[in-house]
């Protein structure tokens, strides 16, 4: 019979598995609950579009998925370092006496507000809308841009 050397990493640690389980559950709830509709005051389901925010060297680039939304139904505002995107996805037509197998698309108004990671020049902002994706480019203010300082060694 061969002897197997005991190593400390072979010890079962129940707390490590519990921490991993907690991380997995948090990730699951973050993904699923963010996509659920919320009830607004009027009782109409509200949906939230997905948003990507990229902090680049001299600008902030934001992409928002707005499938099925007309560009004229979108309102973009920047106030006190917060970007707000409001709009409405309208249902094309009401289908009566239809037996839907599955209906997962949300319709109605939405409002998504995000804090910007740096101060921006709102008057120089640019927005484009193509294939259901809204892209907003916000140039940073000079004082918000990263600066490189060279050190002199004596």
C-alpha cells in the first residue's frame, strides 16, 4: 500500500464553499432582478434598458439598448452629474383573441438614471441612435481628465 503525503490544501473548508455559494447567489439575483419589470404608480409595468458606461481617457461613452423604441420618443438629460434617459416603447397594435404561447417583451415608459464617473461638458455631448442602440459621447472637463506628472529625482 502506497502512502500519500498529506497537504494542507486537501483539507475540506466548508466556509470557502459557503462564500462561493453566496457569490453565485448574489450574481444570480443581480442578473435576474435587474431585468424584472417594476410597477409604477399607474400600475403599468416599467422596464429598464441595459446600459454600458465606458470611462475613456478624455470622454465618457454610454451605450443603451433600446430595441423597438423610436428615436423621437427618447429624452436625454444631464443634471448634477447624473445622466437620465427617458422614453417609451409603444406596443405596435393590440391583438385581441390571440393565444400567446409566450409574451416576454415589455412595453411602456422607462427612465434610467446613472451617476457619471467624471465631470463632463454637457453642452458638447453627442448622441446617435442606430439599430436600437443609443450611443452618447460626453467629453470630460479639463479638470476631470487624468494628468501625468513627471517626478524629478535629485
